[in-house]
């Protein structure tokens, strides 16, 4: 790729909006400079758009996209998280490495269309259908790496240790593809994943445990000790009330409380679905500078509960957004869900107002970007940093509502009054992967996905 000079109507920098922003991108797609336009300057591409940092998707289970919407046909019986989980296990038992690649490529391309430029994949579908390891240990993870590369996203692959069916419970037959009976075998998988990732430009490796249900204390400690400094550590923590009750019954503590009593939790921990926490547990999380990953559309879809966001953000808690089961893929909608849940509970309209900054949407976009970058295990010093890949979502400046909005109200208009047509395109590593709503490889990716799902015949 040759050096590219873009001119945008404005770019959101850490210091605020920079109008007439010229972004020079080097041959690797990294930012060489960001400056204001000088008259008669040579420009490669003039874009009628406003530039935001690319969205960061901090929690994904790619294979679950193949069942998005399927668990909504309720034949009379009550349906909850646990019946949804059974349907998810049935799907997990079927997916081959090739099918996973086709599903994940389609999913990641859809994420790109929604402005995501990075995804953290919480990956526990490790083994063959019979539960035995693949000959190529990280076969399934490599399907995800190829998918992200084809779709044009940065991928943080997080191999997940999964050993038990519940606290002090053996795994069930349906969980066999997730299970490493011996932690050493899991470490082999981590090393194999690292090695495979080194052949991809934009893949790095995190580490994690499925939940405190799925890994015992001894192995959780070994896993935490095994991680590299600065490596992101992910864990599902307190998604369902039953999960909290099980922990109280079997461990005599609530999940977050138990984790903090037994493990030295630091700023590299990412607690996914910290939905059910007490004030004391919230204090533990914010004091440790650990992060929470909130997945508003999935948490609503599964009937999990509402994370006490306002109190947490007021304590300067670190947070990010994930699309988890992919029932929703729209980052802006996730943020709205998060905000509106709090507005409905507290009868106030200021969930995202933070540290005296009155622009709620701007705060939400910046905080979720920072938390998201942390979740990827990438530097979150600030966005659009010189030397970083140029990853951006471009808002269409000719869309009538946007065209008539001042910079003062732009972020809020994008967040609260947007529809998909406001996104002009997505730039990843300095080049357009989505332009005018269309992914650069849409035809072949869609075709492969449709053929794959038709063969699977699960929909
Ligand atoms: Zn999850």
C-alpha cells in the first residue's frame, strides 16, 4: 500500500474535534501524522465525513452468530438463560473448523459494517466433535484468525480454560468440545495459538477462564500465574442470579467477592457480565482498576439483569462493550441500551456525564474505546496516536440530520439519533474495509456463509 493522505471534514482527537483534518497513513496503514489542512496541499482522498476511533468489541463468541434469533420461538414452556444455553451447546457440538471460519468471517464483516475495527474473541470451542484435541491443537482458533484477517479486523483471540460443569461438578457430555481435563494441555493450546498468531499481522493472544463455575481455585491460580505481563485476562463473572446463588452455597461467597479474596485482581482483568454485584463488590472492582465488559443487548436478550452502571462510572470504573451472542451488532445501540436501562431505573438522563464533561456521547465513545483497547491487551493511551494503525469509523457528513448538526451536538446525534445510513464507512489499518455501507469482500463472504448455513440446516 502506498502512503495515503486523507482529508476529512473533522476528526475526533483526544483534545476535541479537529476540523479539516489531514491524516497521513504510511505503507503499513499506521498513522504518520494528523494535521489541519493547509490550502493547496496535495490530498489523495477527500472524504465528506466525520471520523471517530474504530469501535472495539470486547466480547464475542463467534459461532453463536449462527443461532442469532433462533432461541426466540417459545413453544409454551418458560424459557430462560439455561434453556438458551442448551440450544447453544447443540450448535457448539456441530460446528466444524471450516464452518466456524465461514460464520466468523460473515460476523466480523458485519461488525466492520457497524464500525467495529477490533474484536476480542472469548474462545472455548477447542476440540473435535468427539472431545479429542485436533491434530493441529489450535485449529479452531486459526479459523477465527483467518476470519478476522479476511474481514479486516484486529483480533484478540482469548483461549479459555473450561474444566467443570459447575462448581465442584464434572463437565457434562455436551461440554466435551470445551474441556481441558489437564491444565498443561491448555497451556499447549496457548503456545500453539501464539505461534499461529505470529503469522498474522493483526492478531494477538489473551488468556482467560470461562467462569468461577468452570475452573477450580488451584487451576485458576495457575492460569493467572501463567499469563504474560500486560496480557488481558478475561472471565465471565456474575451473569445470572443462579450463578451467584451457586457460589454462595458452594464457595460461601458471591462470585466477585470470591475472586478478589483468592486472586490478585489487577488492571489487566476483564470481568464479563459483572451484572449482579453489591456495593462492596463494585468498590473492589473500581479500586483494583479491573475492567468490566458489559454486553447490553445479550444481557437483555437472555434476561440476565442490569449492571449498576451509573454508580460504577461515577467511581471512574473502567468498562467496555461486547456483543457476546451477537443478537445485536450495533455499538451505538449497545451504548443506548446501557444508558436507557439506567435512565429508566434512576429517572435521570445523565448516565454518561462524567467528570464534568457535558458531552455524554463523547464520554461514552471514548470510555468504551479505552476499555475496549484494554480488553484487547493493546495500549489505550489515547486514540489516533501517531504510529498506531489508523482504525476509524466515518460518519456520513452528507446525511441530512448530520449535515445540519454542529460539532457540539455531533456525537450525541450519532449516538442517540443514528440509523445505519449515518455510517459512511470503516477504515482499518489505513484502508477502507467498508465504504458506503458495503464490505469490500461482501459478495464472496456472504456467499460462503449462506452455503455453509444451508448445509448446516440449523436455521
Ligand atoms: Zn460470553
